[in-house]
């Protein structure tokens, strides 16, 4: 589960972030001390996609401020689970076509 955080993301101490040049379409950021995955950043438009578990949602009275509205790589998901939420679903081919056109 991940959150599209847009292009304007700031970190308190970027010296603790290691960057891995992971693919033609994204770079990934990791904690330099523990190795936790912090984000992937799309090369085309600079959007940061960050794991939902990094965000503190305890202060919102039990209400999650995130909306589960789409799933990507739906054609590669394991057959043993299905989310109940109705979402916009994208196959791998659709996702990478959008990444290449900077539309994601």
C-alpha cells in the first residue's frame, strides 16, 4: 500500500537517505541506517510514492485520511486475495504506458 505524495516532499535529514537507481522509470530511497524503504520517485514527473505505513494516522480519531482508490499491476496480484473496496484497476502494461507518458 502506497500514497502518491506529489512532487513537493521534504525530509528532516536527507543525509540519512540512500538512493538506489532502481529502474529506467524510478529511483528508490532507503534509510541509510536500517534499510527501510522510504519511497520511490518517478523520473518523468518527480512524484514521490511512499509506503502508507510511514505515516502516523493515530491522531485522526481512528479515521484514515487516505482513500484507497486504485490498484496497480492488478494482473500480477496473487489469486488468493481480493480487496472489497471498488477501485480503479490498472494492469502492468497500463501502468508503464502512463509512466512513459508521465500521466501517472
